[in-house]
């Protein structure tokens, strides 16, 4: 039975039932897994009062997804320094030190979060959020269960206020694509996923970036099944976006350890 889960932060609660329903629907339709694994997800929703946002379906094991995101900070290109008082810079992204866990990445701005699916089968991820992070990069480590419906995610909302409500906005797409900088000391497979407000199945797209630590991905490269050997529906470069994330896919038959770090994700 679906329940309304919440995490307290002061006098606020974060609703999660919509996110859990979407994960459950995806797992049922695409992997044949039982619903119970999608109803109890290890990871974090950004704490309200310092964050706020719920997950948005996704492509577990073969894709993956999550949440959304308020005032634009200084962006820049990878390798640039930058940021004003009250921020901690890491190339194309800055950390708002007045709002723990809140990122400004060019025109994108919102709270960061983590998520791992299939915890009942052994999936883990740490930390549960980035509210105690002193600066960038934002790193997460864990192990995914031995099924391809397990995914590990580190992402953030791209148009979310820093002022403590749970609303998530969308970003009107401009430019040619996104740039990224990351660390992957664990050497796991890795994807970037972008997501619109509708979530799966219509507004979730990914791109495989395994074996790289920086680069750019044109909007036209993102598609709805980036793990498949056959063509799938490409992102149109126009649908407004709500969330962006790094995604580690699980593997059938063996555990997948991961250790990934988000340095920068921003449009160009």
C-alpha cells in the first residue's frame, strides 16, 4: 500500500508519495519487479526549510531519475573560479553557503540530493544529503543490488527557490546542451539524465558518459533509452527541464559499487 512518507525539518514535512508511485509504476512496467522495492528508497529528499523537492520517476537500471529546482548565481565554464560572498565555487557551479546543499550552476539553481533504489535487496548510498557539505564537489558512495532495476543518483533541481518551500519550477531550455565535470574514482558506468516535470515516460532522457570526467553533451544526444543498442526517442531541446543528475546503473547478477563526485553540471 502506498503511504505518505515525510522527513521532518523544523516544522516542515516533505511529501514523497508522488515520487514513490512513479518509481513503482516504472518498475512494474519495465522490469517486472515487485512494487515493494520502489516504495522504500534509500537516499534523500532535500530537507524543507533548507531545500525541498520530490522525486519524479525514472528509468531504474536502464535509466533512472529524480527531482527539481530559484535566483541565479555565477556560473562560468569548467575550470573557472568564481562566486560571490556567501558562495563556494567549483568551476561552473557554486555552493550557496547560506543555504546548505543549494547549488548555483549558471542559470540552474536548486538543492542537491541522493537516491538509491532497491534498498531491500542491498542497495546503499551515502551521504543521505549534502546539508553538511563544506563545499564542492558533492560526492556519494554506495553499492547497488544485483539487479538492473537498481540505480544510484546524485542530482539537483534546476529551478528551485532557496527559501524553504517544496515547490519545484522548470527551466526554459536555451543553448546547445550541457557541460559537466565530475569524479568517478570507483570507475563505475555513468550517465547524465535530464528530466521534465512530467517525468517518466514522456520527459526523461539520458546520455552515457562512462569513462569520462568532463565534457559536453548536446541536447540532441539525450534520448529515452541511452543504454540500448537501437535508436530511441531523442530529446527535442525544447521541453522545459526540472532536474539533472548523475546516474550509476545496476547490473543483473552482480553488485555494482560506485564512488562518484558532482563537480559541475550546467547548460552552454
